[in-house]
């Protein structure tokens, strides 16, 4: 039995590669996946509260994600 526990930092436009190159191969091996996602987002114009609530939080609710910590400044 092999277990993988790795912390990584990714910045920029990167989503397709980790999903295709990391998550899908592990899932293909029959692995049970648990992914922790830490999102830090900054915008000089600010991020609209409607975007946070109607898109971000709604998506997290739909996928039944457990929000461990949330800070909005």
C-alpha cells in the first residue's frame, strides 16, 4: 500500500495540468482522493461580494465542500 501526502503551492493559470497529471492518474489507480484547496485571491479593483456568494460559495455548497476557514478583508 502506498500513501501520498504532499503540500504544494501553485500560482497563475494552472488548473488543467494538476487535474490531468495528478488527480486523474491517482483516481485511475483506484485511490481515494482528499484534496485541500487554499485560495488566496487579490484584485486591485476588489472582488464583488456577489461573485463570492453567488459563484464561489454556491459552487462549494453544490460540491458539498467543507469550508475549514474563511477570511474576507
